[in-house]
C-alpha cells in the first residue's frame, strides 16, 4: 500500500510518501476489535505465516501464527508489515527515488524504531483499524511493541514483548558496527550505489555470520557442533571450513545474501542502535510508559539469551509497575539462546496464547 502523505522522521527529515508491504491472515470482525499486529525482527519480513516468495521456506513464525495456533487466525485478524527501511517491498534504500529514477541508496534518510512504528500506524489508519487487540514481537519486534505502547497506548489493549530490551547496549552496538564495517569494506559496496552492478555479498555474508553467533548460545553451539570436523577425518592444515560450525556459519551468510539488501541491513541495524526508549524522557524509562497504564503487558525472556538478557526485561517490568501498568513476566528455560523465540519452545506457545486470550 502506498500512502500519499508525508511521514515525519525522528531525524527531522520526512518521506513525501511511504509504501508499506504487508500480509494479513484471518478475518477482521465487525467492530474491528480483533486485530493483532506482529512485528518482525531485524532480518525478518511480512511473511510471518506463509511461504517466502524468494526462498520458498515457510513463514518465519508459521509455528506460532495460523488456524488453531497460539496466534489463532480463526480468532484474530493478524497483520505483519515489512518495516520501514527494509527490502521486502516497504520504502527503504532500495526504493527508487522519484527525483532521480535510481534507488535511494545511502540517500535514504536514516530511520528509527519510532519511525517504523509511525509507518505502521499510518497503515492501520488506512485500513480503518483504530485499536489493536495486541501488538506482538520478539527481538527488534519487541522494541516496536514497546515503542507502540509508549507512543500510542490508547490504540492498544495488550503488548507481548519477547526476548527484547528498551535500549541497545554498548555490546549490541559493537556487534552491529562489526557487521556494518564488513559491508562497507566490500569493494562492491561502492558507497551504497551498487544496484546497477554487483551487490556486496561478501561483506553482507560476513555481517550475517557475526550477527548469527549472537543469536545462539554457547551450550547450543557445543551440543550441535562441538569441535566436530566437517566432512573429513583430519584437519586440512589450511583455511577451508574444517569444523562443522565454520561450515554452518558460511552457509548462513551466503543464504542470507539471496534474500536481503546490504544497505537495508545498514539502516535497520542503525535504527536498533539508536533505540533507547527512555532517552526522550529524561532517561526515565517509567516516563516513557506514563500513558500506558491501561495496557496489559506480557514480557518473556530466555535464560540462555545473552544478547537481550533477562535483566533487560526486568528493567522494563519495573518501569511498568511504577506507573501502575499490568505487567506479567517470565523467564523461560531454552537451550537455543536469543533465537529461542523463533524455535520450538512449547512454554512460549502457551504464554502467547494465554496473553492474547486475557488481553481483552
């Protein structure tokens, strides 16, 4: 959907119009009260519960969203929009600039999590949805859910925030900077103007490899790979992928370049790095939720997630409780690290289903 009105941005710039790609599942009821917005993470997209058109793989949360599933499309009208700055149809650096006829590239304005949420609110306005039964997200999706609760509390009944944080830590920023530098050091990046030539796939693959390590746990990596060799009986004494874990990371990096734009990766990681919900409120996180006292919050962390550890969720819960918001919190045990919210954790399924039932 292209919305022909300006979208103001935190940077002080604006987009004259914005195109938002989205998928919907289920049926909007007569009073438009059963809409659930699912917000995706950094490298996700709108294909939450249907096959991806590029890779052919099932939707990234197909185990969670669908008929009879925790986010039940027989009961809820589920929306998932590709975030602003991404590359799956929503306005971003790969979008053609009407003034030049070429992709924006690095001429696209830097965006924030709040800008992403503003664009989603515009989409809901155009769809005639004044209030959401729930906004749900994990990781960067959880950041969007928190930003929704801060900016538009009157438009939410409930918010479900999974494996997320109210700010990006120095360590998070550091890992993202490694990835961005890998992309920008690739000779094919060409200052972001590579669309008519070769994409910087080598740099993007390295960025993905570095990030992917942060999504996993040490115990999970040890159990899955250990120090086992890859398709050989002895070390090569060279720099091929001797170990299974090396081969796995190389595969993840290369596969990622087939479906994602390098510039979009730069923009979205920067948006995450800028995220600090308390910053605009004198550094007081509770003040960011001052108007959210009527929103019901559910927060979930995982014991093996060192990217967004449990302490980050507890900080959010304390801020919510200080403003009288209804907030429930649980730390789940799972061996998968940060990626646990995407994988088979039955306890999470039960929590999400229960939170949606109790939200209204």
